[in-house]
C-alpha cells in the first residue's frame, strides 16, 4: 500500500499494521495528534520522511497477514476493542499501580519525580476506568442501536444522535486528559530512562509504563480514528 506525505498520521496507522510502533519510536503522537499530515509530523519531530515511510512499509510487510481493521464490520470492531484493548490495558494498570506506589515510597527522597509519577498513574487509572465505563454503558450500545436502525432502513432519531455526540465528547475529553498525563509521565521519567542505580522494581515500572502508554495510544486511536468514523459514515 502506498504512503504519501499528504496522508494524516491517523490514516497511515489505520491502513498499515505496525505503523503505530514506528511513530512511537520517533515520539510522534498518532492519537490526539493524528490529524497532522505525516509530512508535518516528521518535520516537527525532525525525522526524515522517506526513512519513516520505508520503516512503516517494512514492518507492514512482515505482518501483512493480519486482518486490516478497516475491513471489519462495526460489531466485530467493538468486540475487538473490548476484548483486546480494554482487557490488556486493565491488566497492565493492575500490574503498574503497586510498583508505582512502591518506587515512590522507596526512591521518592532521591528522585522526587517518581512521587509525581505515582499520582499521575493513579489519575490515569481513574480516567481510563471512567472512559471504559462510558464506552461500554453508553458509546457502544448507541453505536449498535444506530447500526440496527440503519440496517432496517429507518431514520436515526435526533435523541440518539445527540446521545451519540455526548458520548463521543465525553471520551474526547477523557482522552485529552489521559494523553496529557502520559506526556507528563514521559517527561518526568526522561522518556522512561531508568537511573543507573535503580532497582529491579524501578526498571519494571518504567518498562511497563512505556508499554501501557503505547497500548493506551493504540486504544484511543482505534476508537477515535477507526470505530467512531465508521459508525458516523453509516448515518450518511
């Protein structure tokens, strides 16, 4: 699949398996900043555009056997996001929380940043939990209702559309908070660089925080740039 400089970061991630790893490698935001063209994103990140495109094509070729999410129907997409992202992120947070608290307690005197990181992790956990609840209890049921209505060749009610927009807005606000929190965690940890004198718990915390950030960004991209646009397109 061809990749051109005018495509947005979100479009490239949606159409090319593994592109998220390449953008993460170069610290390019593919979720909240996914609306930028790859040309602008590379310029801002001081990354060679042709090199990035080549890396994306190479990694995509290695995993090209996987299903393109854009080819899946909406019920399947919803099941994927619940079974994959919700479960994986919840498990990662469950593992990270006690280590964040432990590292803050043991190393907080020498490294004040881990105290702030511990609080940010707790804040992220709260917002993500609320976001998942909103999606499961409101956003996904509304999307399913819209799909069922469209399949019956009936008109989607104004009330349903308004509820849909409110659910989307709630998740957008939450995603902004989560994204900002991870940016702060990344800055405080110097991009998850473990101090030389760090113990195994310190190393484990930063490794898993880095992974958590990546998985959360993938989840937010999936919902914002794949699932919701596909649902909106069914209404047109």
